[in-house]
C-alpha cells in the first residue's frame, strides 16, 4: 500500500496571487500618493483588458501545444475591418460583427494551415503575422483611421465607457470573457479536448477526441478574441492605427507564462493568466511612479518571465 | 449465423514494411480470443485498425454483418460500436486527472456540453474502489495519472473498459508491466468479460496466461494468421510447440 499525493494543486495559484499582492505593497510603499488613489487603478482597468483578452485565448492555445505568433496582426486586422466599415457605413453593429468575423477567419486560416497542411504552428503563424500586417498596411496605405465620432455613440459606452463614471467597461468585458473561458477550460468538453490534445495527441485520438477540429477551434477562438480586443482598442482610443497590436506580443506571452501555464502543453490556468496580465500591467506604472526610468520595464519583464517559468519548472519536477 | 466481428483480407503496410497481409478471421459474440505471435508479427497493427487508430490499406471488416466504412471509421466510432481498447501504450493522458481520463471523449454533460463533474468524480471513485480495487491511501479522482504506478495505470485503463460495458474489449499486452497479483486481477477481468457475455481479444507474450483464459487462439507471424486453434483441440504444451515451430521457421540458419 502506498500513499498517493498531488503536490499542491493550488500552490502555483497561491504563489502568483502572493506575488501580485507583494508587488502592490512594494509599489504603494515606494509611491503612496499614486497607489492609494483610484485613478491609477482606473488606468490599469482600462489598459490591461486589451492584452488580457488575447492572453486568455493564448492560454488555451498553449495548453493545446500550439503557438499563435500571428495574433498582433489579427488584432490590427480586426480593428481595421471594424474601423473601415464604421467610417464607410456608420453602422456600429455591422462593423463589430464583420470585424469579429474577419478575426475569426484569420484564426481559422491559421488553424487550417497548421492542422490540414501540417506546418508547425510557430512557423506558420510567424508567416501569417507578416502577411496580415502587410495586407492592412496596403489597405490603409500606412495611414491611421480617425474614429473621433465613435465616442458619442451608445455602443462606445457599452464597450469602453465608464460604469458609474469610474469602472472602464472593457474591464467588465475582460472579466466576463475570463469567466466564460474559465468555464470552457475547466467545465466544458471543449476545454477537456484541448487539455488532452496538448497533453498527448495520440492518446487524445485513441480516446475518440477530434484532435484536428479541436486545434482549429483553438486558433479560431484566438482570432475571435483578438478581433474583440482590436475593436475595443479602437473604440477606447477613438482611432485605429497601422501598428495596432504590435506592443502586445511580449505582454500576452508574459501574462500566460507568469500565470503558470505549462510551456509543454496539457496544463494551464485561466486564473493564473488573469493575475499574470495584472502583474504585467502594473509593472510599468509601478516602476515609473517609483521614480525609475521607463527603460527598467523591459528588464523587469524579462526577470519576471524567467523567474516564474523556472519556479513552475522546479515545482513540476518536485511533483515527480 | 453472422459472427459478431468479421475481418476479410485486411492488409496494411508502413512504407516498405508489410505489417499485415490478407488477415481474415471471425470472432463470436461471447468469445475470448488469444492473439499470440512474436514481436513485430503485426498484432498491435491489427487491433489499431479495429479500434480506429488508422484504416487498413485494403480489406474490410464488419460488425454484426454491417460493413464498416473505413472513411468514416475512427476511434470515436469504434467506441460507439462498443469496442474498447487498452493499447500497449498511451492509453492515458498523464498530466490529466483520473476522472478526466475515465470519461475523456464521452463525458456526461448537460445539453450545452458542460461536464457533470461531481457525478463523474463519484463514478471514477467507484471504478477505483469497486472495479480495480486500488488500495492506495488518499485516493482522489482529481489526482493526475502521473502519480499512479504502471500497474495502476493499466488497471485504470482496464477498469474504464469494464465500466463502459463494451461488447468487445481489446487488451494489447496488458500484463507486461504488471506484478503477479496485478496480473491475476487482469486475468480475472477477462473471465468477467466472458461471464458477462461479451467478447475479448487478448494479446500477450505469455502463452500460459493466454491459454488460461482464451477460448481460441490465433497465431500470427510476419503479418499473417498462420494458425487458428480452438482450446478444446489443444493443450498448453501443444500450443507452445505450435508457436515455437512458427518462430523457428523465422531463423532458417538455426
Ligand atoms: N506506425 C508505424 N510505422 C512504421 N512501422 C510500423 C508502425 N507500426 C508498426 N510498424 C511495423 O509493423 C510491424 C508490426 O508491428 P506491430 O503490429 O507493433 O507488432 P506486434 O504488436 O505484433 O509486436 C513491425 O515491423 C513494426 O515495425
Ligand atoms: Mg505490439
């Protein structure tokens, strides 16, 4: 008779929550004036959702043992289709629906190339990242689109307004998306299929899971949520610009890996990604308000990513 | 009478390697078939075709007289037909929990596809305690498969097959990694399959084990079925001699 144990199922979730709290305390001590007021938190809540939403989808992709390097361009394309349609038709509903469809189509195509053609996802999506960025550049002739009037519409309030004048609407959208993704990942057969596919696709197949369909669905979902993010950025900023989404590459991967999602597939945490995105989102503000130069931010990101992934690896080894 | 399963001229090659060549046989609806043969004889390839891992290059098979369309046949389809396979390896996803492994591909869900987790965990515990009689402390359906020993993993895969009351259980060398006591348990399972009126294809290197539980034996050699013997027509020694004579033919210099 031997004893079975699973080493700290919640250890990593606890550790990352603690890290966030410690960071908040440190920043508050360094610049109490900033971190004891609401406005810095309103700023966080308005910017973090834009990369947290793609990071949620990326979590599923990584668990599925796939990589989507194309997503910054998907954000730009979704945003562009939305912005162009709105400036040409004035119909917000139509622009949003078609923008979301465009993003989903880009994601689906990535999935098709990876699954049906068989190109490794990291290579395929680096290719499509350049391709779609090139396409939007050609379509917009390198110029930004001005959407100033959008701030007067009712839907602006739905997507980027301020609830009670203080809580950014996009934070609520991100929160809702996070809950849906948590349910999908932990409670739904789709999340189960994603886990098994990423854990061991041969086993998944033997268990009757449609591995190919699952992988394509993961890419499509990625495209859909990227477009959602791109559209919300446009509505918040009142403009679309050709390099939209580019800055999110590092932020999204950092959020996912800090959150404890395994780089080897099969395991991940939606909660972790949410906290990871929050940590990534407050680092820059914390550093600047502490009086350090903005150049420290990247150094800090780098340290956090390597430390957290090392930490999880050690944890996983001890589990064995 | 139509047999439960009929295979006709099944062939399969991997590149230049001819793994199966025109394999044909019938399996009855309450028959325990022992599939024996040297390493590389094509046993695993054969059962992978039956369980939907890949289609044959040519040939056909049918269940209850109904021909299987290999274009639409898959592991999911095989399971729907009531064929449950415990593969030689990779029958379980190691990082996933026990309950997820038991129900993967056929979760109990509501109409929206959300899993009834509490129910599945309770059923998993039943399998662990009642069917495979695990005795480890702290058994929890949330544990990942990676904490189980080799024997316990095999037990879980077999317990899963028992739980779903499949019509045909295929076991590909299930006892290789097992202790004596665990092996006894597996042989007990096969007896239970027989008693429940179901069928089984049992692959093993250990002729004594196969002889103990099977009704009939197929000897395979280099992709072909070279002997089809009923238990009542042979003895353990007779079967062993037969297998040895097949193996010896493989080494003409000896
Ligand atoms: N996926 C595969 N790719 C290439 N060759 C294979 C594959 N599967 C099996 N074979 C070959 O087919 C032959 C039969 O293998 P297998 O069915 O595993 O035999 P057994 O289970 O009887 O030991 C072997 O020569 C093996 O190398
Ligand atoms: Mg084999």
